[in-house]
């Protein structure tokens, strides 16, 4: 009887090992199959976001991208948009780690003087129905909510903090932390963009 039990146990271990091996191989294969489509989808989303946030251009901003490191692993990405060789705007892929659920990634479009042309939310894990409203909240179509808008405002002359903190931008209702994070990402993009402009890192020609 002991021999049978031992044999059954060994068989169970072998079956479990084989199942684990097959499952691991399947997951590895699935990852390889989906890795490129996921990367392509992210790239397409980024390119669409660039088009959405800056004025009309005729160059390829991705060919002139430059980066600025913010910490050991994250960088801001700058995409100069030009029309007939002249800079009309720059799309900045920016981020903050201060979201309610961590990272928030945005694409913010600036005109050459630092005024915000438009923005697009790239990635976030904020609360659905609250912080997730940032995609539309800060560019309202309702004129009565103009104080929430960041469009056509310049962070150099407008206090880009929420009204609750003495700033000039109305926060998302019941989502102050997400709103602070959003504005932090925008302000970071503006600061680095203007710093680069002053250093002459991006010519208008």
C-alpha cells in the first residue's frame, strides 16, 4: 500500500509540474504575441495625442524628440511641432507620481510662449467617475465652468494650483488629490519647457 501511495504522489507531482510548465510556456508565448501590438497601440495613442494638443504642423515631431530626466527612471519627452520650418508648438509627455492611485501621464501642448493649447490624458489609475474625469474636466465646454479650464492659460501668469489651495483652477468635484496631481504634471511640463526655451535648446527656425 505504501508503494502505491508513493507512486500516486509522484504521479501527482509530475502532472502538476507538467501543467505548470505548459502554463508558463503558454503565458510566455502569449506575452510575445501581444508585446508588439501593445507597443504599437501605445505609440499610436501617443502620436494621436501629439496631433490633438498642438497647432497644425507639417514636420514629424517624433524625429526631433528630446528628453529631460526628472528622476532615475522617468523622463519628460518633448515633441517640437513646426509649420514651414517655424515652431508652432511643443507637445510634452509629462507625469506625476502624486495621483490618488500613483502615476498619471499626460500629453500637454504648449505654444512657443508657454501658453497651453490643449492636453490629452495618456494613462492613469484614478477612481472611475471621480479622478478619471480629468480627461474632460480641465477643458470644459460649459462656459460657466471656465475657472476649471487650463486651455489658453499660461502657468507663468496663472496660479496652476486648485482653488482650495489658493490657486486659480477649480478642482474636479470630490477629487482634489487627482486634480492636484494633474496640475502638478502640467506645471512640471511647463517649467522644463520654459527652462529649455531659455537655454536655447529649441530653435524657432
